[in-house]
């Protein structure tokens, strides 16, 4: 505190502002469930929203998980059970968020459930809406011989269940991991895992075509070695996309493995004959995720993923204080990462709301109400939604006001204000001080 | 003897200021550069830039974060527009538009920071000598 009063001018003081200790978690998938569980352990009351009829999310469609003990549904079921038995969690299924007002510590949210609108208040919001895999595949002409990675997962479930399905598995299977706009990290792990599973369950030959085998995750390097030793063939593609053509018996995929090429001689062109081609599908933000971005007024990246505030320093925070992201909605797909993020989000919420009070520096940025013309420029330009408009008792707009608890003191509103009505009070950033240092 | 151009650099606390380093850092900044630290490059106002020129700067650089990595989301885009506006205004009054520029820089890009400053100094150097020569001639012809 002393340190603070040294660096900031005396006009700034610290105040304790009460915050609501209820937390809203949007999305009942793996990330949402984990966040809710961790939050209750830290002593928070949680409202969990799920658009589907029951929580669980898209992880239930996976046949197995690499590197984690237990099947995916078991992993989720245990969490669902824990949530159901926990009195601190209120689960709303078939519900979605339709309105958000207010600011960190006191969000007012409207939730639509079965045609009814429920109003709720919470101190923080965690978005864990997950991701969606599109069904569309890059055209190859032969739909029955070309499937997506997701469809392969479905077939693997069948494969594990009965012996007869195993004999029906095609004898040559080619998995392509990348395509334009599809991240290799997204499918590297699942392709290796599935290739290994096929190899163990049937006598098929499995080929994996991949630009970079992405093994940046715990247990992935081992998975890769295991797949290699079990006889999965991995081709490394560099400059050429795999070419697919139909033959009488199946498909022929031509790949160029530059690491196999002889310098000056053979170019490394290899033709793989296969009966089944697995192509990567595009992972996208679900439609309700997109509307949520507008609703919450949070920024997203060029692919539409919820973007973190600062990738390295603040991995789960959004540009608005009090709103956090976890899991698939950020374009993340590794189960361990998702669980880690969920824990991270819960801790960030704890950091923000603990004790039900928050120490906030007040008066770092001040609005001169007599100069303010209520042109709303600051309201529009504030990246953190930290400006509100004061209204007098007749309902007329009076002036802008800085919401100190949400303000990051970046000074953008100061620079944008056409009437020069907003000033920064921190010593070195006042207009006259800037002029002096010039 | 020709004097060095005076440069004022507005530096975002999250990128430019860190790239500039402090006094103890190995590669010291040239004497003709003055650093002003700002909480976000988006908080640099038009009047601040013009104020720097008024106070005798020959060139003004604004250092902000790379696009997409601004801590305050849109600050760097806003100041980019503002710098463009100042450059246009300078051009209208007969100055060279290259006297003011926005440079995206990351906190670790210390070399980029110095290169950009050197670039700006180089651009400005010829201008100011031409300008001062012109002023000198006028004063000679004046009574």
C-alpha cells in the first residue's frame, strides 16, 4: 500500500468494494464441470449453464483419451455425479445466457430456460462453451471411403465393442492430419492415438500423413514412439499437399516425404493405396459461442476463438475484468490442458472475489462532469467496458463515469475524449506532466 | 557543425518502454532521444505529439505493441490512426510526414527498437538541415 501511494499521486486512494461471491459458469462440458467443482472447493456458489439436456459436452463422443487413465465418459461421469451431489452448484440445463449488464463484482445476467427468463447476479463469469467439429470435409469425390476424424472415433467405439466389426475394418487406412486452416496440434494427438488403437485391434495397415507431429504435451512423445513401434507408418509432408485419386479398388494418396528423398535423385514421392481415408475437419466456435462474444463484449481472434487477454501472462483472462475463459472455447483441445485451464480460471476467480471484498484504487482517471458532453466516445472506445453514463432523476444523461473496479488505467478514453473532460491523475501521466517531460 | 536531430519517443509501458531498457542496460540509447513512458500507446494524444514538436522535437516516434497483442485490445490501432492524422496534418503545413511514425515493437525487441529510432533519426536529419538552411538564408536576407 505504501509502495502504491509513492508511485501514484495523492488524488488516488484505495477503497474496499464489495463483490458478489456467486459465479456463473457457462457451458457444462469438461472445462465447465471442472471449474465449477474447483470453485465450490474454494467456497463459492456456482450456477452452471448448459444448453443441452444434460451436462457432459463433446468429450463424450471420444472413444478414449491418451495419457489419462480412465475412459472419457468415466472421467466426465464422475464429475457430473460430484456436481449433482454438491449443494453449492445450481445446474440449469437447456438454458442459455441472453443478457449481461453490470460489471465485475456485480454482473446482472439474464438466463433463458424453457421459455422463461431468470435473472441472476454474480461476481464473475467463466466461459467454457467448448468447440464444435464441422461435418464438412475437403472434397475428394468418394464419400463412403472418406471420413472425418470424428467419424473414425465413432467407428473405433464399434470396433471395441464387437469382434465382427473388427473383421470389417478396412485393411489399409490413411490418416491425414493437416489441411488448410486446420491446426496440426489439434489432430496430431488424436491421430496417433487412433492409429495405435486400430493397429492393436485389427490387422490393418495404418499410415499417418502429417506436416509436424505435434508432441508438445505430456505423454505425447511416448505415444509417438509406441505408435512407431507398433508399426504405424508416419510420413512427413512438407511442401506438397497430399494428392488423392480414385482407383478401381480404392483410393490412392500421393505424398511427398522430403526426409526420404535422395538429394538430387528420387524426390520422395510415395503412393499409398488405401481403402479408407481419414481427413481433418474444421473445428469451429459453436454458434451460441459467437453470440456470447457479442453479449459479453469480449474480443476474439481472427478465427473466432475467444481470445485471452495476454497469451502468456494472463492465459484465462478476457479483456473485461471478471470474465474468464477455459477450455475448448479458446481453440484448445488437449484434455490435460483443458483441466489445467479450468483450475486456472477457478483460481483467477478466487483471486478476484475472495473475502467478498476487493481493494480498488479509486480516482486514477477522473471525468470532469462540467466538460462532459455525453458524446459516448469514451464508452465506445474503452476496451474494458469500464465506463458508464450517469443518469439524473429525470432520466437525462448527465456525464460519463469511470467504473474503478473494472478500469485498467490505460488512458485510451483520456486520449479519445473530444472535450478533454477525462484526465489521468497518476503523476507521470497527467497532460501537464507529459508536456513537462517533452 | 550539423546537430543531431532531437527525437521524442512515446513508449507503451508494456512494450516500448521495456524494449528501450533502463539506464543500466548494455546498449544505451543515443543522447538525442527522449523517452516518455505511457500506460498504453492508445493514450498518446494528438496534442501530445504536437506538443513534442512545439517543445523542439524534430521527430516523434510512438512505440506500441504489435497488432493483436495490445494489453488494452485496441490501443495500438487507435494510436496508429492518430499518428497517421498527425502525419497528414504535418504534410498540409509543409512539413515532412516522416517526422512522426508509429512503430510496433515487442518488449524483447530491443534491437528493433533501436533500429527504428535510427531509421527515424536518419529520415529526419536531412529534413531539419534543409529546413534550417532555408531559415538561415531568410534571416540573411532580412533587414
